[in-house]
C-alpha cells in the first residue's frame, strides 16, 4: 500500500483490519450506541460517519476474534451481534411483476423472518463449534424453527434436529422463495405458501437460543446495516418487528438519515415513537457535541493508521504536525510575501485595482496618493486590512480621499508594534482570514488550507472525509516528489491545496443523491458556493468567513424547499440548531451552513462565523430548480455591485444582508 | 466442463452481402442513427418490425413507416419481450421462423433478457446483428444518456438465488464503456462486492479503449480496489469472447455468495454478459444489475465501420427449474 489512507471505507476493510483501525470515541466503548440496550436503536447520519465500522465492531465475527472462546466473549459483552447488510436482500425484487404491493408486503415479511432467523442460527452454529453443546441442548432451537414454519420435526430427510438441520430447513424455504420471486417476472405468478405468522419464527427462535447454556442474560442484537436499501413497505415491516420484539431480541439499525423512510408499523397502523419504541442517534451529531473529543478521536484514528503503516508513535505524531504551515510571524509575512513575490510592492494586484477604481471616480493623482498611503510593503496583510478599512468607509458614504486613506492607515498601523486597541485586535482577528484568502485570490492562487485542526474541521464530523483529505494530500505530495511519510519537512502548501480541492470534489460527487434530485442539489450548492464566494472576495465583505446563511423561508416555493431539504439530508448543507433571531422583528430564522468539505471549491473557510440573511428571492434563486442560470447570475451580479467599489449597487432594502 | 464460447458462430458481413440472406422476421430498435436505418433497409425479411423504446422519446409523427411495437419503460424487459413476441407469433411462435435482430439501438435491459425471451418463444437459433460506428459524435465526450441515473436495480427475472451470510463474498463484474456515471452508480450500489471492470479491448475503434480508461478514472473512488489488476479485457465486438472472459473471471474468483453482472458498454459486450448469464448463471446465485436512466440520446454515432452477425444457439439457454425442496411448499 502506498499510503495509510488508501482505504477509506469500512466495506473495504476485512475483520482484522476493522478491529485494528477501530478507535472508541471519547476513549470509552458504547458511547454512541449500546448493543446491549433492550431499547431498539437507530444509528443514522450521512455517508462517512463511521456507522458501518462501529456496527462491524459490534458484530459476532469480531466479538469472536477478540478472544479465544466465542461464547465467553459474548457472555462478557452481554450480547450477540448478528450483523447483516440490508443491501444483501436486494429489496427491489419485491415489487412489480404484476403483483400488488400487499402481496409483496406479505412475501417480504415472510422472507425477512426467514432471512434473520437463518442468520441467527448460522451464527449460533458457529458458536456451537466451540461451545460443546449437546444434542439435547440445541434441540429446542430446532423445534422452535420447525414448529414455527409448521414442518413436522422429522420431515427433513435424515430426521436430524441439530442446528445444521434447522438451517437446512430455512435455507430450502428461502431458496424456493428466491426462485418464485424471480420467476414471477416471467410467469406473472407469485405462488407463496407463507408458513409462519409475522415475527413468530424469529422471536421464538431467539427465545430458544436464549435458553442455550451460556446464553443466560445475553441480548440477541440484530445489527441491520445499510437500512436505506429497504423500501418504504419493507421498513414498515421492520418497524413492526421493532415494535413487537420479544426478549432477548433487540435491534440496532444503521442507515443514512435520508434512508429512514418511515417509523410506521403494521400494528394497527401505529407509528413507533422515539423514546418509547426506539432511540435515534445521528453519529456526526454525537461527534459535534464534543468537538475536542472529535479532534482527539481523529488524531487517534490517524495515529493508528500511521503506526500500522510502519511509522513509530513519535514519527506518527510528527507527521500530523507536518500538515501545518511553516512557522511565520502573526502577519504571515513570509508566506504572503512568497505569494506576492512576482509583483513589485506597488504593483500588488489589489493596489492596482484600488488605483483603477479611484481613478474612475476621482483622479489619477488621488488614486496614486491613496494607494501610496495604504501601502505596507513589508506587511501585505496589514496593507490588505488598511484597504478593507478604506473600502468600509467609502461604502459607508464617505467619498474616497487621501484623508480616508490616512485614517485607514492610522487605524491598522498600531498592529505593527503591538500597540493596538482591543477594538483593533478584534478587527484583526476577525478579518485576517478573509484578507489572507483575498491576497491569494488576487495573486491567482488557490486559498491555502493547513493544520490538523483545520482539516479536522473541514471534515464536518465525518471521519471518512478527513481520511479522503489526507489520501489526496499524500497523493499530491508524492506526485510533487516530496518525502511524504519520512523526514520532518512540512507537507507543501501546494499538495495541501490540491489535496483538499480534490477531496471537496469527491465529497460533492459522493454525497449528492442519485438521479435528477442529485443534479438539482449539485446546481443549488454550486450556486450557493458562488454566492458566498462573491461575498468573501468582495471589497467590503458584509460578513466574516462566510459559509452560513439564515432565512425565515417564508414564501419560498415548495420546489426550492424540497431541494434545500434534500441538500440537508445528504450532508451538502448543515442546519445550525437554534437558528438565529431575525434582525428586524425577533422571529427565528433557520440557519444553514455549507458543508465544510465543500468550502475549498469556492475558497471559503471551513468554520462557521458570519451569517448572511437571505431574502426569499435569494433563497429561491439559489435553490429553485426552476430558476435559470441567467436569473441566478443576475442576482449574484446585483450582490457584487453592492459589495465592490465604487459601491454603486442598487440595494434591495428588503434584504438586511445589504 | 464449461461452455466453449469460441465455438459459437460470428461473422463480419458487408452491406452488400446482407440481401443474400432472407429472414422470416427482422426486429430492430428504432433510433435516428444511420447505422440502424441502413441495416433495416438493407436486410431482406418477410416481416420487419420496429421496436420503439420510450427512452428515446419519439412521438408518433417521428416514427418510421412499417410495423411498430412499443416497449414501454414502465414495463420490465421480460414482460415487454413477452408482449412483442406473442404479437409476432403467439406462444412458441418463433419455432419455425428464421429470425434476425439488430441490437444496435436496443436498450441494454432488453438485450440482457433477449436470449431467454427468444428461447421461451420457441426460437432455436437467431442471428443478432450489430453495426460498429466509425466514430461517436463527440468522441469520448459523447453523451449516450440524457439525464442522470435514476436508480440502480436488478433486472426483474434476472435476480437469481441469494445466500445469507453476515460477511458474504460477492463479486460485481461491470462491462464499462464511455459513460463513467453509469459505472459509478453501479459500483456504489454494491460497494461490498469485489469489483472487476471489464473493458473492451480491442475496442470498436482503436482510440476507444484509451478513451474508456480515461473516463473510468472519474469513477475511481467508487470502484473498490481500483487498480489495473482488477480489470478484465475482451474484444468489444465479440459477445462470445466476452462471455468466455466472464466465465474465466468467475472461475478465478472462486466460491462466491453472489455474482452481480452489469454491462453498460458497447452492445455486443452487453450481449456477451447476457449470453454468459443465460448459459451459465441463470438460476444460480447471480443477478443482472442495471443503472436505469430516464432518457437516451437518439443519435450518437457517425457512419458504419463494420457489421457483425452473431448466431445465438438457444438450446444453450438454461431453464429456470425450481430448486429441489426440503420441507415442501
């Protein structure tokens, strides 16, 4: 393997690798979900949160691998994890073919019962290989199966009553169902003899397994992963199992947030209630509740991979440090000096533009004097901040003049010797990130991202996204001939920039939903990104480090709202809990953040700080699939005219953003 | 002992040779490309029928003269073929007919189901035609689909038996073409399976292989263990060689819980996947997976470079016998 970050998905790891790369969040087991809980649990989230990794960690095959005697491990754990992927059922088979949805619903219920029971018995049989159960011990399981499916106990050829015989009975029935379901496409007939009442087979067998020696007090936890692969009616049946469950059975369901289609059941149409029939955890929300623990978790994940790759613990720690920029002064003078190296100090692009725009409204002389006044040749960042201050005053209604320039210069100058006021310190701390990004942009360079904390923040509480970032960064560093996993030289800014950009492109393609809905989401987030980019890279950004907007969504069309909600469900946008009180009349606006993984696509900062209030029209222009590109471009142009010198834009007073 | 796919007959023919062979029935899927129209005009047959797929979005005024049958998108291919073939001659209606079918413009799920449908309709032997394009209208940037993949699913009636294990060993063999979006969608639908990408080599035209590989790169993050060693190759215009390569690949994969086949490349390659499925995999732990798209472009190619004829001997198609039962139904 060329890099410890080549494999980023749990599905690509075998059982020993899952265990080797497993890290408990917060340093404690069962913080996120508890497989011994009698209350069924849903573990949801968008792609890449680590659900499958966690669920496989809880699965029987890894319980077994953690010790020498499977049953001892299960007893110590207090549960048996029966893991399966819902995708393996190929749920799309249970539809169409000239049959009604009721017929398919009944067929699926029966199939699901057979499927789960078969899995359980296959797992128990494996345990039995080392548990030295007698025939008498296991006959109860056989009877539970045989009686549930109304097969005489001696019906099987050979008359055996071992676990293997129970398994044969179930497999034969299921295979026959497979055949019948397939052939319905050719014959139009679905002749199924449903041999057990829904849930009977499964729960009776669970109880019989619970009576096996060594299973006293052990929970049987069905770990149903990739739940989004079940259709609506199929989930209704699974919800019914959850509602009607009988001890010792319980369920831990893993799936994407958008894939939980319903909590309805077949039990008189009742709906399962959160807190009563199930608990629900969203894995990235759990991480988000403790960002420090999340960063430690990520650090541990990376350390495990690096040491597994052959680095010593010390080298691994150093490697994480190599993701930072080289040391610099508080004004990043060395780094920004390098960015602007090809320009003469007086020809720095933002000074050129400043002169040009003042020439338009005043004169060449004033333009030159203003530019000279605002110049700090040794400190590009201060220069940029002084210009920002100048633009702020211009936009506030003062005509551009040398006096304003002098005021702006005097305002930032104390930063040079550290004699600044608290107000100036705040201005500096708040504005420096945007100013640095603008300097890069003015010099036709991509915005730089570096430092482990920033990359962790960019992952948006999705560990896989961090792995993807590191994968691409390592790839680009290697491509540029750097010693990626040896030595102490920082990973180059170029490799970091290219890596995060590739990771952002990957995230957009990976996260968006399938089909037309996905295309609509992609268009919407691209419009949002460009709109926010226009704010960040304007002469007078109306917000600081903008990635977030709020709106009361009043009057927003249904189709635009549908796209917005789909973007949320699929992790292209995040909703900020609590929203924001409206600036005008105290009502609460909903607040949304562009997912941090997407921010490099438009040179935005991954964190959340400023919050732009969007009017109904702006939300509509961005999210409505019915709005043409030209109309959106006009909305963006209006914004740019308002936020850039000479600040002549027609400002829509209904929009507090301006 | 497996099937010797190389023994199946295939021949390259010229336009001038086509009229010499007369068929009782000729079926072709209508679209606007030259190669489809020219072949249909040149072949001699007692009865010629156009199959019109919804995916091309033709309205009635745009349809050609002659007998037309519609293949609705809402109807699964098995049912669609049953409707078409029943109208042609009723049950077993193809028993005594000489039949030719041009798959150049045919929707891939229909090609996937074709051998079984023909066998069910009583055909013993059918000649399948395909015309190579000289080029595609926009090279490797040619778009064959209109709009995104709407869903990925098994083709009804090609769903096979399933096994039930916590960590199954599944494999997905994808016949890839230019459209990396289709490959991506398929790979993402079965992320847990071992992925093998089958590419057309030699391709229909020399430059097309490189173009396919370049396009495939766009789907690399979705393809499990993306590397040259997980690729297989078969001539793009030879369905029987494709079937042979699939058979060898499956053998090399060892014991599998489930085999997923999916073909989104050149039509002869799709036919090869289909032929393997119906000759060896039908009724086993194997399914045919497909990324369904709302619409397809009507005309994506220029000219005719070559015409191929493949003879399907339908006695090789497996029957779908009910598995031996344990406790009774």
